[in-house]
């Protein structure tokens, strides 16, 4: 009976917290939906200015090729390059890797300033012809508000991550008119886990985001699909599996192209702001040959042409190759934009080519080549992003054809598993993040949240007293090299931790008269052995620590039972082992 008030208090606190999260998820839904509409408007305005106003004045037509297209992405790339070099380097490439980095390494901290510049840069990049998608910037700016409100309300890091996921889901849902797919996008790629407590606020935010964007742009499907899908045959399902394998190979070729072009630009000894302009020039060259086939911008018009079965086999293959090059040049050169739209376009052309070729060879087995365009649109993204569930739902919602969901799932799962072999557990987002030295896997955040500290902690400990002189402490570190972090224990009482690097804060001539009590860290240095690696990482990031003492409090006392030590490098080593696997 004595615990009853405490239990009621805990239940009330938990209920209030859930209510707060639900309320904030609604707010994230509104913000995500609004910014999805704003981003779409900016891209439309910029595209109209460059194609309808500027292009006629700079056009030079030679043998039916308009050289003016060379300049549009080049000008856009130059402007984006200036934004990157002068204001925010974080706006380069897709915004999803930056979110993964923040979720993993920075306790879900993102500045709204980064999201704002990302929106401007991507609007210019896509509006002037850059071959990129809209999901990166909208995800980044919507998630940044989740991080902002979470910080202002002093929410726990896991709740900040949840709000960031709500913002991302709302932005994706509004951008593509896909609330269910947008929610799964956030849970599958960013949050990397689907539970009831997380799913409810994320799905709520996604639905609100979709509704808010629809108030400005309507609720029509992104793509119009007129053919009859009832003709799908049971005998085609093995072919869908083969299509998944083929699309995984295409995904591998796309990532291979991106990595090669990215390294090429990285090695260029030229100013940073020039590189996106050079990438834009390469894209402009490709657009010049096929200006109306979806190489310009997101490419949704080209996807619609493929759905309408207006493209021959040869054209499908050509556009597939050119979009791979255009996307790689835009993002690999440091331009701003996401990879979702290019991957959907590449998959559409790959699926269309597969279906058209199959229809020519085995007309009795292939129901319609356009169906394979739809399936390919999902399969290439599934292999590249290692996310088969959300893309299947998004494509079904974008086309308005949920009757194609079963073959979508079969094809996407097939490509997912083949892609997992090709990319060794990484995804296109974690591979992009790898350029910054963070070699994560597609399930890294899940790994951090499920692995406990005691599984990796070091038990090889040397303790010191707070009364030891700095000079003696320095000699001790030499004696026990390579140990450089020492739990501080006085008369059996755990006091904190001392780092050998911190002795440099004390003048050398004061080492004999100063004890390590002046440099030891005492606040927030103890963590439970049952805590997760993510909790340990959050603690280190939040309080600028390089290690934590692992200890459990002895019941009925103020003393701790020292068990071990966990360092930042210990957690990194977990990723390294997973990477080798």
C-alpha cells in the first residue's frame, strides 16, 4: 500500500507525457504539411522563371538541340555552391544522412537554420534542372522543428527522435500525398523501429501533414494510371521476384556511379562553390538531348510517360542510364537534393525495360509492361534505401492503385534482400554519410537501442584517488598505457572519472601542488550496465564526455558498485565489427 501513491504518480506522469507527445505530433504534422507546400511552390516558381522567362532569352538551337539547357542547371549549381560555401555546408546532398547523423551522434540536435538553407538550396537545384528529389530538404526542415521543440521542452533524447520522425513523416506524406507511406518512411528509415507507442504519433502527424498540403494542392494522385490491373496473373509472381533481382542490380550500378562521380569531384582542387556548377553543366548536357523526358528536376513527367506506355524499349534503357548519370552528377558534385525521386525514376525505367523486353519474348506471361514500371519504381528504392515496406505503400498511394500492393511487396522484398547482399547491410543514405567518416549500417540506430552497455564495457580498470597529484597521475598513465581514463574512488566511494588528456588544462609548474580533484568529472558520469548504447551515446554527447563509469547503486546507501567503463570508442568498435560482418 505504501507504493500506491508513487504508482499513481508514475501513471499520471506517463499519461501526461503521452498527451504532450501526441499534441506535439499534431503540431509537427501541421508544420511538415505547410513546408511541403512551401517547397513545392518554391520549386514551381523557380522552374517557371528559368524555363519560361530566362530560357527563351538564352536559347541557341543547333540541329534541334537547345544549348540554353546547358546554362540552367549550371547557374543553379553555382548559386547552390555559394550557399554551401558561405552559409551552410550541411545543405549538400540528401538531408536524410544528416538526420541519421544527428539521431546517432548528436542526441537529435538540429538547427532550424540548416533546414531553412536546405529548403532554399534544393528549391534552386531542382527548379533549375538538377536531378534530385524533394524528400531530403522537407524531411530535414520538418525534423529540425521536432528537434527544436524537443530541446525547448527539455524532452528526453528518445522523445526528440520521435518528434523528428513525426516531422519527417508529415513532410514526406504531404510531398507525395502518401500518409501511410510517409509514416512508414519515417519509422523504417529514420526511427528504425515500429512500435505502437511510436507508430501512433507518427501516423497521426503523417495524416495531418497530408491533409494540410492537400488544402493547397488538392488530393489527386501524383500519377495517373489508367490501365486495368485485374489482369495480373499468379504465374507472374516468380517473374516479380526476378524483377526484384534485376532492380537490385540497377540500384548497385546507380550507387557505383554515384560513388565514382562523388570521388572525382572530391579530388578536384577547385573552390567548393564551383563543383555543383560543374555538376550542373553535366546535367544540362544530358537535358539538352532529352529535355522533355524527365531528366530535368524530379523527373515525374518522365515517369508518367512510362506509365502511359509511350516509351519504347530503347528509350527506356537510354533514360535509365542518363538518369543515373544526371542524379550522380547533381548529388555527387555537392548539389542539394534528395535521392527518392531519381531512384523512383530509375526504377520505373528499369521495370519498364524489363516488362517490355519480357512482353516481346513471352507475351502470354506479361500482363502489361506498365505494371512493371510501377513495380520497378518501388524495387530500386527498396534495394538502395533498404526499406521495402514504406516504398511499397508510397507507390500504391501515389498511383491510387492498392490492388497492385501484393506484387509491389513481393518485388520490393526480393530487391531488398539482394541489395542487402550487395551493400553489406548499408543503404544509400548510410553510404553517403560514410563520406564524413561515419560508417553506419542501415540498422545502426536499432542496434544502439537494443544493445546494452554491459555487453561491450571494459572491466580492465585502474582506479585512482582524488587526492593524487597531477604529476603522479601523469606517471600512472604511462605505467598503465594505453589506459587514459580512470574511475576516481575515495575510501570505497565512487566519485567520478579522470581523463589523462585533461592534465593539459593545468600549467606544468603546478602539477606537484595540484590534485586530480581539480580536473576530474563528477556530474553525469555514471551509467547503469543495463542502459542501452544509445543512452550512453546521448549522455556523452550531452555532457561532452568521452567515457562513462558503469556502476549500480547499492540499495539503502549512497555508494555504487563499480562494474566497468564504456567509452565512445567502444561504441564505435561495435559498428566496425558489424561493418566487417
